[in-house]
C-alpha cells in the first residue's frame, strides 16, 4: 500500500517540528548549565579589568571595535578600497555611527 503525498508531507513536517522543539529544549538546558561558568568568567574579567574582546587580528579598527571611527578604514586615502576582508564583516559600533549621523 503506497502512502499518499499528503501523509508523507504531514509526517515529515511533524518530524521536523519535533526536531525544532528538541533544538530549543537543548539550547535552554545548555544556557542553564552554562550560567555558573559564565558567572566565573565574568568575575575573572572584572578582577583582571580586561577590556574588549579581540575578534580579528588584521587591522586596528577590526581588533578594537569600540575604539574606532567610521573613517579609519580609509586612512590612506578617502577613496581607497578596504585592505582587509574583516572590514567587510564588521562595521563601526552603532554609537559611533549615530554620533556621526550615519544611522538610528
């Protein structure tokens, strides 16, 4: 006996929905389990007085995102192209863009 297409569709949709619910449950359990670790790391950062996280190592304006301004990537010439690929991934912080009239 062959299954109807609607039965296959509904079964697949129900299965994928269960997988999605499982992903959300797993995420919430991991968040609860990581709270003590996060609290210890937060205390360590406060104790050592660490500053910003270094995500990229190429250019100064992508290393220290809170210490840059919108014109830094164009310091060689106003019409120069971006030298580093990370400049296309990360822009200046929102508060700097807002202060210079570029957003929000």
